[in-house]
């Protein structure tokens, strides 16, 4: 079994131990709790050679180790919070204090985009911010970080601080700063852990393989907007440590890097900070298509396929086409699924039987896996596939006609109008039957 070292504060470690059984079912795990940044660096230096891979309690300890020791040459990952983790803590805070005024609640700015507006209905709620610290240059970020939080609390504009820095618990208590800590959920941590195991399983040759990104907008851009996109790309490259080569083409910008860089940036193909960074600095949607392969030509072809998927969303989006023809996207979205458009004889036979394209069937299988259920409504299918509810209803109705689904029950969405149909998808059974060899014709005596 692989040996993985976990570097985290004692407070973060208590949260990580919630998935201890999951970690130990796949790897041998050594926990290394640290009490200061100096202690963290000491633990890493003394123990790094023992492990096949490293897990960090968050982005900041990872940055600290990277700043001290340079690029890490073994597989590694860090736990971070997803948008669902923000929604969960908001719901919990509302249950505990229904009168809480979120206009006076401060959140550390999320690394992954969070749609706060859909929750609160306004742009300025909650308060978002981050300490203006050059994490790559500062050896000890505790003093400026403490000063930042203390000044924020003393400003009188904040009633509650929500932060990822569990190591500051004693400091907050000593200064009577009301606070909540935001930790990654078990689901998010298991996702990160599984990504690390995948990294370890992947050979170094594979990680150095080609990776390309094509970046464009779904709408026509003026010369000023095109130039603004190029300037924002340069700033993005600088922000992430210059991991890309940037080329300007006639219809899009092109980035070149390698798969290991994309894995780290995308948190194992789950998010796209490049698209988020670009979108934050321009006034138009941005689409990114990542392509991976063992050579530049195939990587470019896969990037074109990914870009096509992203442009179909009509808004900002990012997709990845992996070297084994898996399509993942939209990244940084609860609609993210993984499917394939590669020819598959079994899926082709099933497509002919159902009268639904093989690509849609591949997407439907992925949606069912994502949900962990074999039921779908037209609204759910439309949401995941970015199609209209009418189109989704036509697909589901065709499956019912051809024996690929049944109407399981109706759900009354409101007191007026027709109830919505819920479909039980039986495609897996049909797929298994489609894989069976055709029996020989019966021979009469």
C-alpha cells in the first residue's frame, strides 16, 4: 500500500480524522500535526522521503512548504472547501441564529467561485475579503494575518468572522473575536484524497505529457475586449507562477503546459481557477477547453473538443478532455459530470435501440452516477445537460417508448398545474443486454 503523510494543524486534524477509515482503507497514513510554520517545515524536511505522496490541511501550509523547499516532486494535494461547504455552513448558521445579519458577517474569499448572490439576493452580502499578503514572499504570515483580522474586528463593521485558519483559534479567543471555522466536508476531502491516489498511480511520464488550453468567448469580442482578455491572461500566468506559454491565435488564445500542472491547478480536474480569474477581470463570458494527450497534436484536438463543449453553455465555462477521451465539465460547477464521446460498440447498439444519441446516453449514465440514483426528472436532466426542459422531456419520453425508462411516480411541485413526472432509468439493464452476443438462428429439424 502507498504511504501518505498528512500535514495539518491539530484543529484541522480533528476534522480530517472524520475520514480516517476511508484513508486507511486505501493507504498507510501518517499524521503530522504542527504547531507553527517552523514546526511544519521541520516535520516536512525530516519526513518527506518516507512518503509516496503528501496531503496538506489547506492551501497555506502547502504554500509554506513550497516556498521553503521549492516545487514538490512527489504527488501532493491539499484540502480546500468547495461551494457546497460554504452553503452548508450558511445553512447551519441560519438554523442556529435565524436573525443573523449576513451583511455584517465576514468570509475569507473562497478559492473556488461561490454563488452568494443566489443565496442572499444581493451583491454585498456577505462581506468577502482576504489579507493583502504576498504568500510567496513572506516567511511567516501569522503576524500580518493576525493584524489583519484584529483590525477588521476592531473596525466595528463585522459581527462574526468565518475563516479557514484553524491555527488562529487561541488568538481569536484571547482577543474576544467572534468566529467560526470553515473546514472541508468529508465529501470534499475524500474527493481530494482520491485525486491524490490517482496521482500516485499515474506514472511520471504521463504527468509530463502535453496539455493545451484554448480560451475564447461565446460572443464576438471587440479589439479592446480581445486585448483585455490577453492582458488578463498575462496577469493570470503571473498569479499562478508562470506555468503557461501563451500564444495568440485568430479565434482564441492558446496555453501550453503539462498534465501535472493542470492536475494541481484544477484540483484533480474539478475546478478551473484560470477561467475564474479571467472572468473576474473582464466584462464578457470566458470559455476554456483543456486537452490532454501524449503528444501535442492529440492534445490540441482534445482541447478543441473541450472548447466546443464549453462554448455550448453560452456563458463562462471550462471543460477538460483527458487523454483517454473522458470529457469532464463544466468545472467549478455542481453540474460537473464525466462522460465520453469516443466510439463505443455497446453504446452504439444501445443508441440504435433507444433512438437517442450515444453522446446523450453517455451523459445520462454520468448523471445517474453523479446522483447515486436511477431516477431523473426532465428538469434535472435539463440542468445537467444544459438543454431545455422540453428537449429533456423528449429524450425521457423516447426512453420510455423504447423500454429504457419507466414513469415511476409523479411529484406534485405545487398546488396548481400538472404534477412532474419522475422517470426510473433502466438503461443499465438494456446496456448489459446489448453487450450479449447475438444468439444463432434456430435450426429446425
